[in-house]
C-alpha cells in the first residue's frame, strides 16, 4: 500500500476529492492527452518495471554512501556516474568493481557533463547528491530528459526554484522525490505508526531541528568544506530544514489533510564560524576574507492550515550534541526524541517519561522488520538503506513514491521563507500552496 493510502486508512484528517475518482496516468508513461501534462503528480504511480537503472550525479561523500546502498539492493543497475572531479568518479567506479557490479560509464568532462549522462536512453532514475546550488539545474535536466529523480536535501534554495521543480515534474510526468533519509529512521517510522493508530490523540504541536556541530566539516579543504561554508555568507535563516521537518510532516499528515500555511523566523547573532576561524585558520588564509551572515541559532514557528504549530530550529555552528528534537504532541500524549521518551495521559507515575521500548514489537514498521539486518550495515543507523530500498521497491511495483515533488518543495521552502522573515524583522510569511489545493487528502 502507498504511504498516502496508509495515512488515509489510518483516519488522518482527509477532506475533499480533488481528482474526482479519476485514476492518474502512470508516471513514466507518455500521456496521450496533452492536458495530462499539467496535472498533479500527487499519488501518481511509477510505471512498474523489473529492474531500476540508475545514474549517479555527484560522487562525493554522500554519493559514495548512496552507491554503496544501491549496490546492495536487488535488481538495481548503476549504469553511469558523473563528477567534475575525475578521481571521485573513478572511486565510484572502483567501488562498483569491488562489489562485483559492472563498471558504470563515467562523465567527468566539466560541470555540465551531467547533461550527457541524463540523455542516455538506458536510465530510469538519476540520484543527485551534489552541492546545493546544483540540485535544481540537475533535477530539471534529468526530468526533461525523461528520467525520474532522487534529489538530495534541500531540494531547492528559492521559492522560484521550488515552483520550477513542481512545473517540470508535472509537465514531464517524472517524479522528483527528495532523499530525506530521516523519514526512514527506525524511531521515526515506529512513532509514525503509533501516531496513525491514534495513540497520541488529536495532534496539536511538533518540534524539530537540525542541530549538528559542522564547524570542522565546513572548514575542511575538501567535500562540503568547498561549498557549504559559502552558504553562510549572504544568507541568514534556516539553511537545512528538511531533516527535522520531514518526519514531523509525516506525523501531521502534511499533504494528506493539512499543509504548512505560514511561518515566522528569528536568528541569533552569528559567532560560531567566526570564532572557529579565529581558533583554526592561519592569518592570511583566503577564508579570512569571508563574512558570515547566518545567525548561529535560527528558530522558526510554522502554523499549519488546520492550526497546528511546529517549532523548527537550525544550528550547525556551535558545540553541542546532535539533536533533531523529533517531538510530536497531541491530546493523549507526547513523544520526544534525543533521547527517545514518551508520555501518555493517565500514566503512572505521573510526570515521568517512559521508554518507547515496550511499543516496539507492536508498532515497528514492517519495512524495518524486513530490512533490519541489511540496513544495519548502512549509514545513519540504516535509514539510508531503508529509504533507497523503498524507493526502488515503489518503482519496481508501480507504486507512487512516499515523497513527491510537493513534499520536497514544501519541506525545503522554510529555507528561503525563514530568510525572508528574518530580513523583515520576523514578519509572517506565507507558504505557497505547491499542491494547488490537492493537500486536502485525495490521493491515489
Ligand atoms: N541526507 C543526508 O543525511 C546527507 C548527508 C550528507 C550530505 N547530504 C547532501 O548530499 C549532497 C552532497 O553532499 P556531500 O557531503 O556528498 O558533498 P561533497 O562535496 O562530498 O560531494 C559533492 C560532489 O559533487 C561534485 N560536483 C560538484 N559540482 C558538480 C557538477 N557540476 N557536476 C558533477 N559533479 C559535481 C563534487 O566534485 C563532489 O564530488 C548535499 O546536497 C548534501 O546536503 C545529505
């Protein structure tokens, strides 16, 4: 069953019937009727296929993680890899050979050589773990060339680019799913099932974050150090909203009965990167020319159409333990992650958190029950593998993806919207309705 179907059958607030009972065209099929070209991609199933042929654009750290996972999934063939740094693509090819998979063809001839990769006629899906500024041009090129896309986070950095992804996905009938691995975390999937079963009652409030000390990484002379620190120059807001927001969007049934309506945002002063540079970068280094504009702690408050509230935080520049908060609260109880704890109304002793452990056997997600052994060898506690396995499974069985282009852009939009709110003295800013009214619950 698709995730949308699950959400509906679990009784998540679902209203209206946008498609009037029509079965949407299969994604990947060429629509005979040109009118279909502007129809929604919500709930549109992939065309079923025996195997999934993948191209990989961006063979850096994350690209290698994805490649390792994809090589461990049955009926996946990695046909082509692309990177501006030939050694990165060669390393990806070598990984394939070590894993006894065929050597994919490499595209390393400059920063637009991905255009040749996406033009191949033997690819179904293009994975895009590239620097943020490349996400949209690469995803658009892949969809225009008839390929489905699996795009790293955040999907886009501006509202204009969010709309571009929606428009191209709808027109080309190709899915643009975002690789938000945190939605597939063991705990997140377990809690989602408990929420769907109504254990927390009527949902009212969520809190989430990406709090991860990245100071060392963004100052490295390789990988993200080459481009991610630059995002802190000229931008001030939440630069990485989706890790925290994706899972709570699933709890709250965003685009399955609710949607983000508006938000306000505030940033603390910037101090973390400046202090780290002072402590670690020698005088005269070009990095001393940089002026960091992004406040260390950005806090946003989102209001949904149903009136629920979400606190969303971002902090990657101060010393602190990793935290995504992952809090969901309703009329019957509350869950909070980091570390996991749950409380139900009437629980004894009162005011004391309980462990989630006793709910594990009953509410563990079947994906985790099935994949636990294989997933535990993969990155980020196994959620990366579960995410890719599930995407491939949806494509093979002809299901709609769990996360569509509307989720990708709505979860990414707090990036530019937080910047706009911070710049306007924390004024409220509206989320566009990227679904054009189809968030109310009518899904295939
Ligand atoms: N979901 C997660 O848990 C997670 C974790 C890490 C990174 N990421 C995301 O993955 C993406 C990549 O991050 P990373 O850590 O691998 O960075 P990275 O710098 O290690 O890798 C990016 C790669 O893209 C290549 N590249 C740059 N421009 C290119 C172009 N025009 N054509 C082809 N290749 C190009 C670079 O040479 C590099 O090899 C980012 O979007 C990041 O936010 C997600």
